[in-house]
C-alpha cells in the first residue's frame, strides 16, 4: 500500500496521531528529503528507524516502479518536506504508477497551506482553484496570469518571497489593481501574518521586502454583464467549436452569472 502522509507546514503540534502512528510502525518511507524526515522523527520522539528512500522531482520517474513493486509487499509511507505529497511536491508520478498497477493508495490527512490560506483570506471559498507557483520568467508569468484574468473562482498561488513583489505587480496589471487579495505568510509559525488588501496595495507593500513561506489568495473575476440572449449565443458558439452543450453552458454561466441549466435549455431549444 502507498500511504501519503501530510506533515506539519510549520508547527509540529499539527502532526496528526495517525501520522505519528505510521511513522512509528512503517518499515519504508519515501521522502522528498531524507534529512528533513530524520529531523521530523527526532522532533516527534519517534524511535522507529525505517528504511528511508529519497523521492524527489529529479528521481521520481526512475524510482516509481520500484516503489510500487515494494508497496505490493509492505506499506510505503510517502512524505514531502511539508504538507501533503503530490500538491506542488513529489508524489504524483508514484501515485499514478500505483493506480495503473492496481496498488492501493490512501492518505493521512493533515496540514495544508492551500486550504489554510483560503480559509483565513476572507475571500470566497465556495469555488477555488490552486495554481501552484507562477512561472519564474517574467514573460511566461505575465502570459499565464493574463489567461486567468477572467477566472471567476478564487485563486490560490504559492510564491517565493524574492518574487512576490514582481508577481503582485503582474497580477495587478492583468487582473486590475482593485482586485481583492491576501498574502498569507509563515502559516502556523511564530511570525504568521495575513495581509489583506487590493492587488495594487499589496504590490506596494511587498516592495519593502517580504520573508518566509508565502501563499497568495486572489479573488475571482466578477461576472460579466452579459444579456441572456448574448450568453445563449456564446454557448452556441462554444458548441460549434466542438464543446459538449452541457460543458459550454457551464463555462458561459461561470463568466456571466446566468443559470447553466437555463442556458442549456435555451441553447437546446435554439438548435431544434
């Protein structure tokens, strides 16, 4: 069995009882950084000394099949340095290989910087999308953010403190300076800080320099002011490009605020 273990993102007190039990009993741990895992075992007072296998971005493709084979015989606990493996961390390739091979995959839930940042941001939580780290190169980053400008869902990003100011500037340019956002810094740690404001305000604040682990939450785009007949026409245009009618209605509804069911029915009627 493959077991994904969520580890503390800062505060050791967030380690779950299930995680500690797994650390105390498993024979094999696949870890993003074996040194970090050794420190975690010591900090939690775990006396078990399992076999530690490095599993990171540079070797996951080569090691996945061997770990899957090992998981047929015994439990393999997979750990990233912080939070849940596979979420902007190694593990996705291993889980995919295990799923293809019919090997059971389960998880020990726990700390998540994505969900915590979303929860404390003060921005809508009913619909959201996690975008990970924006591209490092300025041109690629601007293009990627421009493509998200009309996304109605709340967006969550990770960002390095050294690039935060530049990313906020690019977000303000792409989304508009008035778009609400929150910078969540050092979550669960001693110097935890949540700074809320518009993208323009946060970009100005970040120019003074920011330290620590950063999660950035940005409010979604407001629905466009589109008449119902125009929205139906958009659905039909998407359908003409090959989209399923139901999917087209849902996409247009997300950007216009109209009911997807009503758009679907109207478009269906218009086609008959």
